[in-house]
């Protein structure tokens, strides 16, 4: 495993990590979750990603039971949660001081840990002053309940605002962002955030590296097995992932499959290495519903040296979507 610092912080994260969205407590049973976590940990993965909203808290409960069962030394792994979508009643969602503190306490209970290594504001909250959110996060840091705090899918302007408020009042600034980053979704990561990496030392824990499976090539075939984009309760996600340019995406995936075959690798591995090759990525959060998927994806580490600048150029040529802008 390769380890990278979370931005300019001292925290070392495995370049590949494991998330539990859609899978733990929902799509897969607890035995599969157990095997996935064990495989990951045995391969040197040290970060497990979670959120209060994943399977309405069940995902954290499953992970918490497993931490207890594995008895891993607490210093050997990092666990996160995210606050925003708790319940539906007033004060059960958003980034008010009340919800942030209550959500953190509830996640600690479900995960059966004394502190969270990383705690994210899952989305921005237009209805709460950013100073209230920053103060609540600073309080959690000072009370030892969380070690690092950050944001997920905030604009660069919103991140800078939180950063400035923290600096103004001598509070702990956000140190990380959790953005989507993959071959088909790259503009914000590569352009909008560009200055934040050097100016505030922002680390990134990136999500959906395989665009929910699209970048494995599986949706270019007729499938018999159940897949994420076939889950009726996630029809909205299918629409988002495939977008209005489905044919164009599938055609690029077809070319990428060809390229990966020529290179004697697989498309999931190539797609992950493309993400890993960006130095502003601190860790790539993997998702997997089956053990063989995770094992395949973890191969991206051992063969990373084969992902040369020449290979990168060949991929870029197929993608033909490098974001360009004079604004950022
Ligand atoms: P991916 O884009 O990698 O999608 C993972 C899914 O793709 C798997 O569950 C599986 O779905 C399929 N898959 C993965 N590997 C393979 C393979 N080798 N062959 C075939 N199919 C494969 O990542 P996720 O979207 O799951 O995101 C990863 C993590 O990021 C999440 O678990 C979560 O922790 C975090 N996240 C954070 C968000 C945020 O807002 N902060 C939002 C979304 C995710 P299947 O078998 O069901 O088809």
C-alpha cells in the first residue's frame, strides 16, 4: 500500500480506502461487509468511510460491530462520518450547532469508537451561518471527539469562507474536502479547487472513482447479475451517472476497455490509477459489493508503476474532456 498525507496535515492515509455507501446495511449482508473490511485492512487500507445517512445509520452500526469484532488497534485505522442528512424533523438535519454535536455523538455510539478521525459536513447548509458550523466543529475537535474536520461537495468559495472565519476567530480550519472525482467528473477537482491545494493545503478523500461501476465496463454488456444502477431505489443515481450523454460515455468506455486489454490490465484498475495519478488526491475511496471486486480494485496499487505518463496520455486522448477555463 502507498500512504499519502491528507493535504498538508500530518495524517497518513492509504491511497486506496473503503467506503460503505449503498453497500453496508443495505445492498450486502453483514458477512460480506466483514469480508470486505478484512480484505481491505489486510491489504494495508487504513481508512473506512461512513456517514450518518448511509442506510439511515445501519451502515455505521455494521461497521461498529466489525471494529469491535476485529479488535484492530485503534491507532491502525481511521474512520470517518459525515453530518447533514440525519432525520426529517427540524434540527435533525443540516449544519446547526445542535445537529452537528448530536450527529457526532450518535455516530460515535453506532461506530462504537471514542473519536472520529475525520468528520465531514456532507453538504453546505445555506440556512446556517458558516461561523456557527465552524465553531461547532472547533468545539468537537477541542473536546477530542473528532481529529480533523472538512467538507464534502462545497464550492471553493464556501470552503474559503469557512477557512477565513476559522482564521479570523482562531478556530480550527477545515483541512479536507470529499469530492467526486473520476474520468467523467473532473472539473471541480481539477479546476475549481486548484488553488486550495497549495494555498490552504487542502487534502482530498475522493469518491465514486468508478462512476458507480460505469468505469468498470460492466454497463457495456448485457448483465445477468444485480448491479447498482439496476437498483430500483437508486433510479435517480442511474440518471445522474449516465446523464444525457450516455452513448458518448459508453463509447469512451468501450475504447478504454480496448486500451486496458492492450496494456494487459483491467478497466477498473486503469480507471483507479487515473485518479491515483493526480497528486492532489490524498485517498481514493473504493466501493464494492463483492469480494472479487475489491480484490481486483486493490491490484491498482501493485501495478501503479506501470501507469506511466505515456499511458496517461493515451487515456486522456480517449477521454478528450480535460477541463479548461480561464476563470480559475
Ligand atoms: P465507485 O464509483 O467505485 O462504485 C462502486 C460500485 O461499483 C460497487 O459497489 C459495485 O457496484 C461496482 N464495482 C466496483 N468495483 C467493481 C469491479 N471491479 N467490477 C465490477 N463492478 C464494480 O465508488 P462509490 O460510488 O461506491 O463511492 C465510494 C465511496 O465514496 C462510498 O462508499 C462512500 O464512502 C463515498 N461517497 C461519498 C459521497 C459524498 O457525498 N461524500 C457520495 C458517494 C460516495 P455493484 O456491484 O452494485 O454494481
